[in-house]
């Protein structure tokens, strides 16, 4: 039930707050829950709504999605190294 409530808050964050604040909130949620793959969907929404598609002069529309996937994989590795137990 907590996960659903925080998913709703994350969706509200996508529409009301700047993308970098939402990205920080999603990254915190990846440590709070195991396998928080909903964050990829929210990062995709950020890219579709706010994404300009330009990064370092290249036309690439999925900047936040790729960044979130990388941070998600890093968080999985950190959880195993630090033996961090997530809530579920």
C-alpha cells in the first residue's frame, strides 16, 4: 500500500516539480523499495514532457531514462555491497 501511495506522489512530482527534483525523489525511492522499475516509467514521462532531446550537442531524447537506468543499476549494486535491506 505504501508503494502505491509513493507511486502516486512520484506521478504528482513528474507533473508539478522540475525534472531534477523528481529525479532525486525517484533515486531515493530506488533505495527505499526493491526493484523500483516504476521509476523507469516516470523517467520516460519526464523525457516526454520536459525533454529537449539535446545533450552535449547531440539529439538524444531519452536523457533522464538512461540516467535513471544507470542510477538504478548502481543502487542495486550498492544495496548488495552495503547489505541494505529495502522495504517491500
